[in-house]
C-alpha cells in the first residue's frame, strides 16, 4: 500500500548560531520539504555542518541502510 511518513534529515556542526538561523540573511542554512527517493522529507541543509544524519524510520522507507555515527546527539 501507500505508506506516508514524515521524514526528517538533520545536520550537525561546531558553529554556534545566533537566534533563528533561517531568518539570518548571512546564514548557510536552508530548510524545506524535498522529494527524496519518491518520499517527502523535511530537511535542514547546513554548509557548516560536520556530519549529516537521517532518522532510521525514514531511512527504512527509502531503502537506505543507516551507518552508525559512533556518537550520540541530542536533537531539539
């Protein structure tokens, strides 16, 4: 059947942001909903990011085998 799920993709970096980065005209952050392997996902692209990750629930919907990062992160 047709399975719909909200996908989230995150980026992690060492740069501290002031306020709402999406409203900063000098920000290197882009957010939006994009089509990824025929599934819609809410994404955050940050050119200053050191790492990227995707939820395991969403990765299984798009047939991507996740690779552990070796660290844990708190996502807020």
